C-alpha cells in the first residue's frame, strides 16, 4: 500500500466495518505518521476531516454495539443463575413441557 493518508483512512474504515480493531488502529497510526511526514494541503484537509469524522462515528457505533452485547450477555448470565434446578434438599427438579414435535413434510 502506498503511504497515502487517504488510503490509510479508507483501510481503517474497512477494518472498523469488518470488526478488526487491531488493524484499524494500525491504519490510523500509519495515517498519523504519513500526515506528519507530509502535511495535507488545504484542499485535501476538508476531505480528510470528513473521513476522520466518519471514522469517529463508526468507532462510537462499534463501542455502543459492543456495550449492548456485553449487557445482554450479563443479563443472560444473571437469568441463568436464577434458574432453580435443585430444590432445598438438593434433589434435581424436572419440569416436563408438553410440546408438539416439529414434523417435516
């Protein structure tokens, strides 16, 4: 890959969408190094700022999704812990559920 800051941001965006945060961070660091070596001109600065704002939005959405998934897993674990499988004397409880078996035709 060439050392173009725009290409690094595009690769970082693709990595975020793919869920590869390690690669995204690597591409952002490469973008930063490339921008330090050759600062963008005024014309390309606007496009870069828009791309950076989009990356920020994607990263924040990814964080919100990750937090929501973690909360759901926590709720599932809490619900599983409250299931009473054994009675007070230590005997296993069984509950039979009458349901029709699925049939394929």
